[in-house]
C-alpha cells in the first residue's frame, strides 16, 4: 500500500500520511507516493523534512502551468502527441494543472526522471515541482484568492500509460579556474556559516540568495546550486517553503519567470 502526505495548509505540515485511496476534496497532498514503512517513519518524526532520502512511487506525470492561458495551449499538442490519457484541471486561479497517466515508477530517482523528461519536451511549466516533498492542491480545493474550486476542465481517455525513461542524477564537479577557486572557497565558507549558525527569520532569503550567488560566480550550474540550497534549507529548524528557496536561487542566477534576464 502506498501513502501520500496530506495538509490543509502548505505552511503547516506535520508529516500526516493517508492512503492514496483517500481523495480529500480540500487541502493539499504530496505529488509523490511513499511506501508504508517510510510513511510510518515520517508520521513518527512529526514533520515534513528530508523526504529526498525515501524512495517514492508515481503513476502520473503532473505539470503546473502558473502562467495559465499564456503558455498551456501552445503545449497541449505536444502533450497529446505522447499518446497517453491525460486531464487538464483549472487550479481555481489563473493557472492550469495537467496530469498524464504513466506506467508505475518507483525509486529515489522518480522526481528527477520526471524533471528531465519535462525539460527535454521544452514545456513552459514550473520545473521546481519535481521534488520528493512537493505538495499539490487536491481537486475541490478552494483557491484562497478567487474562492473558485480546482476542477477538471477536460479529459482525454485515449491511449496507453506513458513510459518515462529513468534518469539518475549525476553529482557533477565543476572544473574551476584559479579565480573561480577563490570564489568557490568563499562560497564554501559562507555555506558553512549558514549551516552552523541558522539565520533569523527575515534573513533566510538573503542568506540563500547570497550563498547561491557565490556558487554561481564560482562556476556552478544552477541545478547543482539548487540542490545545495535545498539541503541548506533542510538543515534549518525554521525552514522556508520550497518555492521560496527556488525563487531566491533563481534570483541569484538572474532568472525570472520569462527566462534569463
């Protein structure tokens, strides 16, 4: 049996796990499913941190179109061409969510495999979604700003479940020039300070942004720095939301919603 995390509020998470057969019509559930023994460990720890050490399972590929009508309709032909059943949800706000039926995948690599697949398709979606700990709004959830419910907009039942290739993340080591090495030492020192001396609320964004900027100047790729900053955030007692971490790192890499500035 598989389990998923449930929470009424993305800012108040206590590792509450429910069977995937339960379908709440409010709140949020984890994008990925957890094995029963791991779900029990998460419930026992009483918080929703450090999920990436657990293998997860998924039989769907979800995509989040934050920009709504500006982006989704250009991508629908690409999605339909995959030949798998899929649904389109309206989020209740300006965004849309697409859910594609896939063959069951299991392992710690599943979120990364989803990320690589979506990135290779060139879809205009939120690439920060594909992480073990991400929550996703349930159908029926009332949007906090509009008061509208998340609901199915369209369903396409033809086709067979999509097979997503496995992708294993590679821990790359940058090749550093002499001046980059100096910046790398500065980045490591700054990271170490942030690990040993947790910043106060109000300073966490600037800390993540500053460390990420140093790693950018040292020649590190965005993906590597993003993982480092998520690990830094995971080490803190008072953590920032995943989206906030990613926003700070993207700012450090001079990236906004439209791409590279």
